[in-house]
């Protein structure tokens, strides 16, 4: 199985690579999105919230920095319905000159959470 992640190529203040959703949400918090971009972000975030499992709702320790430092979510490449919707987020980042890379791996790290569409991993 291959996995895919959309992330900043630059480490953040915690030493990790912020994912595509975090990058766009950070831009929104900073007030950098246009009205149209914010409408897309809100509607798309709502769609993901309604259709995609949030691992932290299943296991609150998944993203706990002390329990699982550097935990990162990766899509399973079979989750095309979820991956295809990332394009709109990538378009926002491109418009605002925020770098984002697509990373693929057959072994992204030690799996600490898994469902039908994604894994959350940590690097040992």
C-alpha cells in the first residue's frame, strides 16, 4: 500500500511539517484568504468533518505531542474521494505562494492509528 501526504517542505516551530489543512487554516486565522477562498475553506472543512474520521475523536492521544511526538496523518492512496478534494486547498496555497509538497511513501512511519482511508504515523 502506498500513502500520500500534502505538507509544507519547511519544518514548523515544533520541528514537524505542517499538513495542507493546517497550512490553509493558518492562513485563514491570519486573515490572508479572500472571501471566496474562505468560503471554499469553510465548506470543504465542513465536508471533511462530516465525511472523514478525525483520529483525535477516536483516540485523543493520537496527536498528543508528549505521547506521539511528530504524529502526522497520511491518506491511503485508495481514498481518492478525499484526496481529490485537496486540490482546492493546494490552489489556495499556490495563489498565496505558500509552498506545499506531495510526499508518497510505502512506509511513512510507525502506525499509531489506522482506518479505511488514512493512517497516523510517528517516526521512530
